[in-house]
């Protein structure tokens, strides 16, 4: 209890600039943790939705029926489903308007690339903030520490008797800024690396699916088969 009170007293007695640095780091930490939990939910749901859609797609279900089902009841956070909907919608529309197989395939693939880019943007939302917090927080904390130590030594120069007890409180409050910088940075760096890896994995799965789906559509349009079954 005494150690907690001493820490709070050191923060309360710190200079205005050091207190501002601490407040900034505390806010960065709170926002980072909120984004970490939010991103975790997004990636967890996206991974589950991918597995569920892949199972439906490769079950041999009629593609037209599958499109009607997912279009009527879209699954949240399902990037693979979004790529499928975009590609199949454009493929069906162009096939009714044109007999040019290459034009139909180019349009369908372009629509899937647009959907893929949107999913990539959605998955990578807020990751730059975590990267920024992870890379800058230690330096911000170090700035507060250096400033606090400078003030401590200025006070030491004006003191009649230089003792450790004279400078210890100032140095201690300064070091708290460094500790807070590390406290904000470490979770942000770990979360960023983890989410970046998960994002790359999902996007590679989406890209592989788009290529496989393009091959299916390519066979349909070049064989002249109007059937939409997988």
C-alpha cells in the first residue's frame, strides 16, 4: 500500500511536462488495449467465417444458390464471402451482356480485386496506430525521464548539501515516465506483430480462393456451360 502511495505521490509531485508525458502515455496505453481487444474480435470472427464459407463453397453446392444465400444473409467479417459475392455478381452480369469470354473474366477478376482491397483495408485498420505506439512510446517516456533528471540536477546545483535523498525523488519520478513508456509499447508491439501475421494469413487465403474461383469461372465461360454448379 505504501509503495502504491509513494508512486502516486511521485507522479503528483512531478513537473508539468513530465506529468503531461505520463498522461499522454497512459492515454496511448488505454487506447491501445481497447484496439487490441477490438482487433482480436475482428480477426477471430474473420477466421471462423473463412472456415465456414470454405466448407460451404467446396461442398459441391450450386454456385447460384450459394450466391443467393450469402447475398440474402451476408456473414459479418467474412472477407472470402465478400470476394465471392463480388466476383460472381460481376461474372453473372457481364455474361448476360457479352459473349466475350476474356472481357467477362477480366470484369469478374477486377471485381474480386476491389473486394480483396477492401478486406485488406478493413483487416489492417488501426494496426498503424499500434505500430506507432509501440515504436514511439519508449522515446516519449525517455524524453520525460531526461527532462525530469535535468530538473533534479538543477535542483541539486542549488542545494547547499548534495545528498542522494535530495535527488532521489526527482530521479524516481522521471524513471516512472520510462516505465510507462515501456508499459504502453510492449503490448502494442506484441499485438501489432500478431495481428499483422494473422492479417497476412487471411489475405493469402483470400487471394488463393480468388485464384481458384477464377479457374472455376474460367472453365464455365470457356466451355459455354450456363450451369452455375461447382
